C-alpha cells in the first residue's frame, strides 16, 4: 500500500513537471514570436521608402517588419509610448525629448539615419535680402522646431535671440527684430500650405520636396551644417536592447540605405552614419 502511494506521488510529480515544461516551451515560442514581429510607425517619404528598403532585409533574418503610416506628427510617439508599435522613425532627438518631458514617457534614440537640411522657402522672393519690413515668417509650432527655426532666423541676421537660449528659444527670447517681422507658428503639416500666404516658411525637405523644392537650389536660408537634428530611429527604454530593434538599427544604417539616400535624396538628406 505504501509502495503504491509512493508510485502515485512520483507519477503526479512527473505530470506536474511535464506541464511546467510545456508552459515554459509555450512561453519561449511566444517570446520568439514577439521578437520576429516588429511594428514601426512613420509618416512620409523618404522615411517610408527607407523602411520599405530594410523590410526584405529583415525578412531574411527572420524579422517580420510592419510599417504603420500615420497621419500627423503626434501619433507616432503616442503609439510608441502606449506600446501599440515597437519603434518609430520620423523625428529628431530634440522633438523626442520634448515629447518625453511633456508626457513623462521614456522614448530613446536608437540610431540616427539622415540629416534633413532645414531651410527657409519663399514663393515671393529669391533672396533673403529682399524680405520687406513686416514680412511674415512661418515655423512649426512644436517647441523643438520653434527653437530650431529661431536659431536659423538668427543665423541669417533676421532677428537676435537672448544669449544662450539655443534650441529652447521661444518668441519671448527675441531681443532684436529691427524689421518687425511677424512670426507665426502653425502645425507641422500645414507648413507647405503656408507658402502661398507667407513671405518665408521654415521647413524640412520632407515637406519642401513634394513641392519640388530643395534646400540647395531653392532655400533662401539654411541652418548650420553642424545642427543636431538627424532623423532618428526611436524605441522605448524597455525594448531598445531587443534583438529585433538592434537588427533594425543595423539595417537602417546599412549600405543599402546609404546608397538609396545618395542616389535619390543627395540634395535634401545626408546619411547620418558612416
């Protein structure tokens, strides 16, 4: 009787252990599935083009990349912070940092991809010296691009900012505006439309290029080449070291992307990696 009870006890332990191993195996499969599926939010070309280039490259390494194209410059960060996507590719680091500050999120820069040459464009004038007194200057209304635009305006001699404010500048930091320029702030996606109404519009090539404008040929002013506003692959602090994110970072800064940028966007986007 005792021997029979011992045997039954051992059998029960074996079954429990077997169930435990089975669950462990399932957990492992689920983790592998999560690693091989990667969702990345983005907005417009050349960002979308670059992700389309790396998609088949990642497929060869067992990573299924899903590109999620969103309609404004707020959704990609909200989707990433809410874990609806695994990464996004549309912004520069100052913009990401401003989002983190305002939302309390933990988004992190993973890999700079290209430097988009920022410029000021006009349909009415061919030279910055032709801007009349009281001209309207337009810039994006998010804090990072406000500072970026004001710095560019200052470098061109249009205004003078309070010393040391840098990219954190706001219109309140303008200490000299001798020509009484009117500076308007609009949503990022409205910049291209403002060309018909304003005298000068500050924007990246992503919004100028669809209008047939390039910074080298058409911009009246451009920012300094050493500005740190590279369009960057961004993830969260909790997944930045995952195998899938690392593989994406590797491919998005690889030779195929570099050649694509050099062949198709040499006038507007410079690779931010070697």
